[in-house]
C-alpha cells in the first residue's frame, strides 16, 4: 500500500471531515469539541463555518482543559480557516475552566484504529479518554453526546471487545473519505476519571488533573491513584555494552621470559595496529601521490564528505549538537516497517508539518529520533503524527524515555548510536545513514 493511501492528510482528510456537515446530529448541535490535530483541521473549519461554538482541548492538557475559539466579528472564510489552524487556535481563543457551565453536544476525535462496532484505539497515552472523563466530571457531556472519529479507510479494522476497558472512549460514527459508518455501539462511555488508572507521574504532568482530583476529594469521592508502571529504561542500558565487546582469545596467566603475559602482548599489538594510517591507500584515487601529509588528509576528507560524512561524522555530529537550541526536545518514533526509506519518512513528516531540526535514523531497529526546538514544538509534532501509517504499518510517536516525567530541557540522552564515535578514522559501514539533517 502506498504512503498516500494510508495516511489521513490532504484531500482525504478534507473529504472525511466534510462529511461531518451531513450528519443530522451535527446540524442539531450547538457546541462541538474537536481535537487539535492537523487531520481534523477541516472539521474545525466546518464547525466554525456553521457558526457553532468550537471547543479545542489544550495540547496534552498542559495548561487547562479547553480553549473556546473566538473568530473576529463577521469573519470571512479565509479568517475562519486561519482560526481552525493550530496557530489560529492559539491566537483566537479563550480558556474554559473546570467550573464553566458548558454542554457539549458532539465530540470529534482522531484514532489510530477504530472498528465498525465503535471500539477505538488511540496513541496509547489516554488523552482523548481523559478529556472525555473530565468533561463527564464537570457535567459537560452525558449519554446524549455523540462521538465521531475521523480516520482513513485503512484505519477501520476489527478490534476485539476484550481490549476495551471501562475508561476507553467509544465512538458513534466513523467518517472516512469514502464512507459514513454508524456503529450502534452498546458499550457505555466513561462516566468520569477512573483515578486507579492513573499514577502520580501522570498527575504531575497534567495540572488540570490535579485540580480536578482536589475538587473530587473535597466532594468525598475516592481518588486513590494506581501504581506507577515499571520503567523499562534499564533494558537499553544493559544492551549497549554488547556492541562494545570484542572476540578475544582465551586469556592465559603464564608469563613469558620478559615478564609479559600473552594478553599484554595482544593489547600492545592492537595499539600498534591502530597507529597505522588506515586510509592512505585511498590517496591514489585523488589528484596524485605528490604533496605533503596535509594535502593527503584534505583529499581523504574531501572524498569522505562526498560519501555523506565518512570519517568526520563523529566531529560533524558533535558540531551539529552544539548548534541545536538548548531547549531541544526529542521525539521517539517506533514501529518503522522494514524496507522503508528515510526519504519516505521525511516526506511524511513534511506533509504533516512535523519536520524536525534533525532526524536520527535507526531503520535496522525500526525506529527514529526527531529533535525539535522546544517542548512546544515537540508537542505539536506528536499531535500531527497521530495515526501515521506507512507501508500499511502504524507508527508510534512519543517523547523519548529520558525526557518523560522530567521538566528539564535539553537533548535526549536516549539515542545510543550518535554519541559513540569510533576511535579509528575508518568509519563503520552502517554509520553513513545514521543521522540526517532536515530543513524546516
């Protein structure tokens, strides 16, 4: 399956979102909540064009629950399109707190996958479920509220009912570029926040959750938190030394006549081998054998640069890291299918307006790391990458593990490869495609 046929962007997203205006439930609604992701931008425009009240959740719930979009008086179509964009949501909105008296008639969400029975799978971080739970807690939604998911046709799949929990949001309608599906889902929607499904780390990241928990605790409700998940970070650390190990002969403790062990001799021989000029033979392909040592170095370096950073890769890598902003934030992109080219991933990122400052490609491990200028840019990229599907495989985007639960800015330390430069001037065969720079 080609890339353009499995990602909800461009004309496909417009066609799917335009079907919203044909729903009778939308025509009768007054207040519509639409998530802030790019694939649903047209749904926000359709809502504003119909002169309905549009609520957009705060990205990742960092500063509150909702923003109410307030277009200029007598706004034109072009101005409404601006208000429906991610920048317009920032410039033309006012916050809506937990104590606001709001009644939401219809909710529009994205999905990674959704079934015709109304079962939905998101990105795995639970923000759509929490948003709906908080709306239920403040009385903004009830059983009459209609939930619509806008996806690509390839994202409509069979999902076992056993995977659905009491906190999972289900959908009543699915809109695709070619179909309108009424699910008739019988599973109940969340009636509020289930605190045992959350832990202290999640609560620390989302201030609005802490405020809601305090209010419910004052009202006498049980707000006991669940246990934090076991961190999986040590797995990466234990796997790194394996790459640095070398085959070595059986060690012997016997001493020779000079008092040196065989092991010491082997180490000395290796050190001598490292001092040999490893790439002098390539000089013959340059402009000739004449000239001094400095000229030979220039020729070799010049050729290496043409082959994509060769021996100087470690030096260039360090230089590029120094040039990155101090607030750089790294996003982990997993689930990359085998055979995908880095150019295809770059095209997908550009199409979703999520091009990073730098892309670190680790295709053999089915992953990549994306560096963004600051946490806000990384959040926007995470939202834009929701539902990304390449070569019929869904990709998972999340903050790099070293940055989760930490407010400290700076480059992620999760990436194992770029920092490990070889001591020898000869570049390993697989390093030439490890790091790619992407212009925004």
